[in-house]
C-alpha cells in the first residue's frame, strides 16, 4: 500500500451528500459539519474525517496565495483549486466560491458559475451579498445552478466595510439581515451562510428561513458550522478571529484535528460561548 493508500480507498457504500441530505439534516436537527479545502490531499483528508460539506473558499487568496484579503483571487484560480479538491472527494458536497467581481451581472455570474461546475466539479456555488444579489440568485437558480448565499460579514466587501467587523449590531441591522435571508431563499438559494454576527441574529435568521443556515461566528443556533481548514489544524499564524478554535493543540495530526472538529460540531460543543459574539 502506498503512503497515502488509506486516504485513497474507495468507499462505494457511502451515499454522497446532496442538497436533499442537507435539507433532511436540518429537518432532523442533525448538525452539518462544513470546512474549507484547497487541494486534493486535504479534500481527501476532510472527507475521511467525516465532514458533510467542503467549500473551496476564496479564503485561498489568504491561506494559499499570501494576500491580505480575498479580493485579488481570480476565476481561473477558483476553477483550478475546485478541480483539485473535487478529485479528492467522495462523500461531501462540494461548494466553490465565486470570486470578487465574477458575478456583478446575472449573465456573467451564470457563465462563471457554469465554469466552476463544469471545469471545477463544484455542485453548488457561493456568492456574497444581500438584496443586491437577489436577481442573480434567481437567474442562477432557475438555470439549475445550486446557490449558497453568503450574508453577514462578506469579506469581499472589506474595502467598503472598512475592515473585517462583526455585522448586525446596529439598530435595524438584524431585521435587514433576516429580510435579506428571506429574499435570497425566495429567489432560490439552497443554503444561507452567515458570517460574524451576534448569536441572537444567527438564531433569528435560522428561524426565518426553511433552508439550512451554516454559520461561521454566528453562534450555536444555526444548522451547521464552517471553519477555515488551516485555522483548525494550527497552520494560521497571527491574530485569529474569536470564532476560531485550533484543534491542533489537542490532537496529534491534521486528520485527528478535523475529526475532533467534526465531533464537536455534531455534539454541539463547538461553538462554545467564547467563540460567539453578542
Ligand atoms: O472563503 C471562505 O473560506 C469562506 C468561509 C470563511 C465561509 O467564505
């Protein structure tokens, strides 16, 4: 057996995760464990560790390419990394990020989303933004492109927001976010991803929609959690956001770290109060 033979084993009995699986998990209150990956080896590892959803995030601009924001990430880079990750996966659903400026108009979004699915092997695309994206989400969704709508802190807007800041704290902001989630669901979004908001805003958005809500820094009362792979296996240096938990400090290797993350999402011990915003 080769060095990585255990990671390359086929597991034909395991059913792939689909949007129907995620809808069922939400209905049955089974927490959805999601994580980012950027290459085939880690794709394979997080699959073996039991994650349900893998996101090829444009966070690769920071984690892989060394940029200080996600803004410089290109479509070609996203397609390349999605293709790499898709070769490593068997069970998880694969979502790929639409990078900055790749979905400003519906037709443009369709052409780029189709590339992520046809060339990159993605089964869903993620795009950032609230009301402004409703028309685009509808355009994609009615053309058979599954969509994850990312609201709350939208990192591609960093230069407009003036930094990476908790969202939804100002008067009326929580209500606006709930309205955005409802409008995006109505337009056909299959998942809402909610980043960096107080836990009660996470709970309010979750209660307002019927599709799965995945949180990152959105508290415990959502349907699933997502973290950046490199943050949880101890590969990120410098100051980390409050919601990050580094599982490498309590485990022996990256596979164990991701397994510990999955277990903590499933048993509800992550996120703990120290990972949440109020
Ligand atoms: O790009 C990314 O990795 C993301 C997650 C942090 C949600 O959008």
